[in-house]
C-alpha cells in the first residue's frame, strides 16, 4: 500500500524559474511517502522514523512507468522452480 501525506500549501515554497517564482502541480505535490508491505515500511531511512520527503507525484510517475514490466506474467519455467 502506498502511504503519503502532502505538505500544507502555505509551507510549499515556489521555485525560481526563468520568469521569476513559479509553482506547478508537481511542486504542489510536496510531501512524504513510503510503501507499506505487510507491515514493513519500504523507503524509510530508519525503522519508524523518516520516510521520503519529496514530491508525491514522483512516486506516481515511477510506478506508472514500471507498471507494464511488473505486470508481465512470470515465465512458466521460472514458476516451476
């Protein structure tokens, strides 16, 4: 299960771009996340403490990109082993 929390909007600082300050949907997804796998927290730096502090949209992009590969069926000879 993917677990996340977004930062409050008033705590998100705009980035400096070529045209000055800007804030996109990606920047607004700033927060914290980890993956809960049967009670084990993946992507934590230390058990029960800090998890990834970054744009939650990045986790979504990574999962969408790898989804076709992880949904491929396991080859039958490998299943038999």
